[in-house]
C-alpha cells in the first residue's frame, strides 16, 4: 500500500519532477513506472533517462537538478495558501483517477482532502447558460449531493458555478478542479465561492501554485473532472464546447455519460441532445443518474443514506423547496402566490412583463412579493430586473 503522506524531502522531489520544462504527465508516469520514485529519476544518468524515452534537453534538465529551486518556492507558496500536495504514490490520491491513461503525477489541494475518496460525479456545461440550464444544474446537483454523491466541476461561470452552489445548498459535498493554481481565483467573480470551497469543499489542480488560467489548461484539467468521477453529467453546451470534450474524455475513460435534454431550437442544447443520440443516459431527475451507477457505488450510497436518515430522524427533507411541487409555498399571501404561479423555470420574465401578466397589482406590491419569494429561495433575480422560478 502506498505511504499515506510523502515526507518533506520526498515532497520536494515530486515538486521538482512536476516542474521540469517539457516533461508531461504521460512521460512522467513512464519514468515513475521504470525508476519507481522521483528520487531515483533524479539520480539516473542522462544516458539512462534517454534510454527511458526522454529527449536530450529534458534529460539534461532532470540531470542538472535545476527544478529544485522552483520546487522550494512552490512549497513556500503552498504553506501561505494552506495547500497540501497529493502525489501519485499517495494513498489519498483518487483511485479512479490513477487508472486513466495519463493521470497527473500530483495534485495541489486546498480544503477537505477526504472528499477525493468519496463517490464523485462530474457536472459540466456552458459558461453562458439559459435560465433553464442554471435551474437544472443547481437542482440536480442539490438532489445528487443529497443522495450522497460529491459534485465535481470546474468553478467556471455558468453551469459549473451553479453545480457547486446547488451542492452547498443541499448541505452536500463538492470539489472544484481548476485550470490554474489553487491559490488563483478564476473567474474573479467567484472569489466568494472559492473561499467557501476551500473550507466546506475542496479545490484541486495539477497546475503549480500561482499558475494563471491559460485557455489550453482547461482541456487538460477536464480529464481530471471525468477521471476522478464515476460519470459526467452534461447540462448545456454547444456541439464542440468544453463540456462536449469532457464527455468525450469520460467515454474514453470508461465512465458513464449523462445528459439533460434541451430545446431543439437552442444551440446550447446541441451538445447534450447529440450525446443522448449517441447513447448517453437521458436525465430528467437525480434517480436517472443514481440508477445507472455501478452496483458497488449504489450500495455505498444506500448505506450512507440510511446512516444520514437515522441521524436526521424526525426531520422533513426538502424544506421550503418541497412546496414547489405544488407551485406555491406555505403561508404566502395572495400576491406572492400569483407572482410565483406566473414565473417560469425555463425562461426569465422582466418585472414589467410580470406586472402585465398578474393584473390588479401595483408595482410596490409586486416588488414586495418578489422580495419575499427571493428570501424564501423560491425565485431568483437575474440582471436587468428579470426573475425566474427556482426548480
């Protein structure tokens, strides 16, 4: 069994190996298979390294030990950010991720590292979703996390952010896989979400501390989202989007692919609708995902669910949102009820249009009702005084 945590000296060697210019994950993995440890790789001669398939310039960089100074700097940055290192030889490294074609040789992590040992599901989609996509991503993520799954996404704006927020809203677990360093917040508007993830969830990345979010990093990080998960759920995305790339990676890795169907006239539905045509599982509710998971995963979720129910004995699941099944919340006044019934899940409605639909109500009464509904978590206000019902 691999050691639980690398020693400080071993950690420095792992960091140095990761920081060798031109040495990718696949070649690093081959070197580790041959030499067993990073220390042995750095002790090898240039001839031995070239014999293992490393080109001359990379072999020279390894033999020179030039990466150790950068490795020491990285360790200082990790200490400042409260990050830890999880190496390929570490017992905490996700078992599913270790099995893919090109697993990262190490992960930088901030937060609850134990979440890497849970049953994870990737939830991905477009950065510019429709109100329908946002509602679906948040609700399904909440339901799936309540069922015991850990929601994994990329902390991007749009569907990714909705997935993380949905998991937190249900009191569940969520992991963000970044295309930059774990000490870098991208996009910047997710600063509050990143702070919450670092405490209540987990942030991971294979990119060094301080690494900026270059566009080419995101397809690389997507293989971690799919590789660490039992499956990937695609909510909205164009035919050749990043979410479609993640779904393709999931298929190549032997993971289940799930997709939420969408409006056939919307380009954002082309990705998931095409995946369904190609054999992805159509998802209408959380059970469509859970029922297709491997038997071992389902048994684990059932066992964990039973423990949670026993701990919460006497509680009523669902809370205020359970009333959405009837399109009204308990103890709402007539104005709030009428406003809630006029709002939709799949399309936002402007305040002026809402006043036209709900007749005989003054603007001040409507604004007060909308404020009440928003405080109850039954609706959301979008930019431009547009409102949408929470699914």
